[in-house]
């Protein structure tokens, strides 16, 4: 089950909107959990640093914390659940700019981020 209520939660906040409704899914099941906490920042890097220093639990993109997870600096929670998907797109002004280098970058990013 997603986060327990006895922990401190760390939030990203933008334009006075606190992102404290965390969504999780696995297979066909989806849930949303509203959590509370005292720490919020409009800088995702600050939220990551708070998590690294043990200030609480953060709901972060795996992309943002992949190196920290791999190095053991952060511990994943609720590993049987997945958070919200955040698709990434590589944009080029025109198809003529899909050079071999851009295609290689696309393959590299796809391999690194999946």
C-alpha cells in the first residue's frame, strides 16, 4: 500500500499549488493518496536534497533520482506500485533535422530512461 501516515512528506509547490495528492497504479488498480507535511518548495532539487538528508518522503520522478537510487542514497518505497507516468518527447523543428546524431541521441535517451 502507498505511503503510511506516520511519516513526514516533502512537496513540490508551484504558484501556491501544493502537489500533495500522489497517484499510484499497478496493473488495473489505481489509487490517489492525499498526504500532509510541513516542507514544500518550488524547486524540485530542494525537495530531492531534503529526501537525501532524511527529512521525509518525496514523490519524485525516477528520472530525477535514478542515480541516488542506484547509489543507495535513496530507498524506493511502495515498489509494487508505480507513480504517475510523465512522458518525454524529443522535438525537432523538422524531419530534415533528424540527423544520425539526433537519432543516436534519441536511442541513447530511450535506453537510459526506460
